[in-house]
């Protein structure tokens, strides 16, 4: 498999806080990768760097073998990098359908009835179809999370970045979400998923990357990585910290 | 009957004010930009129409075919070249830059066209009127009012029924997220100002057909536009029309009482409304 995304020596600091410290990793086409790490480890910042919302201090990002380090956020999006936000950020004044339609027509490059049909398919898949005409500002948290994913999917991404999409969901809802993500994966979309709900993550991803203080501290097969000393140290804590 | 006549004239005048105001309202809605040069851009459009009629020898209403694309182009280039760089968390830079632009435009027009008052000659339409009962309604004010309604319907249609409108609303809602959906903020803002200046173009020609104008009248038009927007309630185009009408009626009734009170009456009514309903009659409800 060729590499879809390649992050090389990526660094970013806010003053003394390093959110990315010489990060290097490759994501293969069609792969599903989970990112784990304690709060403030730099996971969301990493997504911001990949989508272009943040500019890196140094290092490069290659996407489809092209250097996109200096590309704008909208250009990266049009090239197929989409994300969902941990804290849902819909266009509150617009309906669910319109939110997704913006994504489909702008980033997805579709138009007219084709775009509308595609949005219907996406909403059907994410279970929001019956709420299409509701203003997104009045959705519940769960539905906002669904909208985050729907909107990202409506851009027809090649690389989908999911930021704690399962957080706050019930067991049953989580199961539906896992099925939904598995379907997305089966359709050939590459996924990078930040998640604290470990069992959900383990059900989907085939590789784990563990980050702390902006540095990659473990990487590899999920089962082995989750049991590694580095992960135990972060999550279970050598100094009696709270378990994950 | 005189009073009724004054009210009808005021309502029709309100159409022109609504035209002044809707372009201002539009860009404030999309990008929170207060364009101090708005009035001067209306006057610029009137002068462009004047030049077009003189050079090509066409009727001022035909000149619209030249003025509108020109204003749209000016708007897009102005936004992408200048105003986009002023937008940010601080609202002061765009205010200062558009104020500077206002001074620049006034002086450029003064240099190019002198301070002599000019008028767009629209021929017999200027004096033509229709009689309704005992009322005599001028065709030009009436058509201005109709144009205002058509423009507002058109803007509403763009905003709520087209892909471009969705982009405007998405960027207005959250510009940063919109960029992650593949929208180019700079481009959308450029299109918004282009659209705003298209409305300025229409307003400028109707202004020039109605009254004489000189390079200094822009700031007065800006005040009327602000007043109409605020009376009607920010972000609501139909409210803006109502605001324009309230202002127009106040002015004509004031002028009826005493010719010197025309502008004063408009401003007094505006201040009263501001005191009673600080957010205007129809502030933006969540769409």
C-alpha cells in the first residue's frame, strides 16, 4: 500500500507548550489508525496541523506524495481531507441538510441534484435523514456529533479525521457509530481517529499511535500497543494518576 | 389629501432608502464589515452612469448595463485587494480603512468631475405621473419603489435558495469552519461586496435620476442607509425596507410641516425609535 499521508518531523509550539514535537508517521491508503493520548497531549492540534487550521513551526506534511505544508485549509479540504470536531461546530443558522450541502457542493465538487442525492445518502447512513430540515442549532448533542460526521463525509473525503466522535454516546449509540465508521472504511476512505472510548477505537482501527506532550511514544498493532509500558505509564500513571 | 400625498411620497422615497441600505446590510450580515464608504460608492455609481451616458450617448437606465458589471468588479477587487486584509477580531481596522476610502473617493470624484451638481437626465419619466383618485403619483418614485422590492426579493432568493447564498450564510455563521468545508473565505467575501456594489449601482442611478448630486452627498446617503437598517433591525432585509419607509415618511411629513424640517424630522424619528426600540422593529430572528 502506498502512503496517503506522510508527516515528517512536524513541530509546533505555543510558547513553552509543545503540541507537536518532531512527529513522524505515515498513513497508508485505506488504513484506519487510532490516536491515543492524555488530555493536552496534542492530538487535536495534530488534526489542526493536518487540516491546515494551524501552521506548523517546522516539518512537512505530504498528502498523495505532494507537499501540502503550505496549502490553505480550503485547498486541503478540496483535495479530500475532512475532519469532525470534538466540540460540534455546525452552521447553527442553517438546516442539517444545508450544512451538508455546503460541504458536498464546495469540498465535494458536486452540484445540483447529484449533490442533494449524495447528501441524502450520507444522512441516511448517519441516521440524520429524518432531521434534515431541522436548524442545526437546535439539535441535541448526539445529533450534533452525527452532523459533524455527516458534514465531513459530505465532502467526499479520501482521508477522514474523527475527533472524539464517540465521547458521550450510550453503548447502543456507540455500536451504531462503529458500524457507520466501518462502512465508511469499507468504502475505501482512510481514517485517523482520536478517541478515549478504547473499545470503540479497537473495534475499527488496525494501528495505534500514542502521543504525549506532542511526542509519539508508542506505535503499532492495537492489542500490543495498548498493553505497552508507555501506554500504561500515561494512562494508569506511575504516580497514581487517574485511569483512562 | 395633502397629508395622504405626503405619506405616499414618503413611502416611495423609502424604497430608495431601502436600496441604499440593503447593500450595507448585506455585507454587514456576511462579514461584519461596516462600510463607511457605502454612500460614496453609491455616488461613484451615479457618476459612472453619468460618464456612460455622456460617452456612449445612451439613456441612464441603459447605462446600468455598464455600471453594474463595473461596480461588481470594483467590489470584488476592493474586497480581495484591500478589505479582506482588514478583517479580523478587531472591528476598528475596517472602519478606518473604509473611512479613508470614503475620503479618497470624495476627493477623486471632486478632482474628476468638479464640485458642480450633476443630474442624470431620464427624460419624460422625470415628470410623468399616474393619478389615483385625487393623488398624483410620480412614475419615477413609483418605479424606484418597485425596483427596491425586486432587489430585496432577489437578495432574499440568493440568500435562501441558491448555492451562493448557502456559502454566504455558512461563512457568516462561522468563517473558519466554512474554510474546512472547502469554502474560500476571501472569495466569498469578494462576491458579497460585489453583490453589495451591484445594489449600490442600481441605487446610484436611481438617486441621480431623482435629484442632483455632487461628490459630497455620499455621507448623507450613508446616514440614511444606517438609519433605515437600524430602524428595520439588523440583518433583516424586509425590515430594512420598513426602516426606509419610516424614514421616508418622517422626512416628507416633516417637510410638509416646514420645508426646513425635512431632514431633521427623519433624524428625530430615528432617534425616538432608537430610544424606544434600540434593536429596531424586526431584529434578526434565527433563520
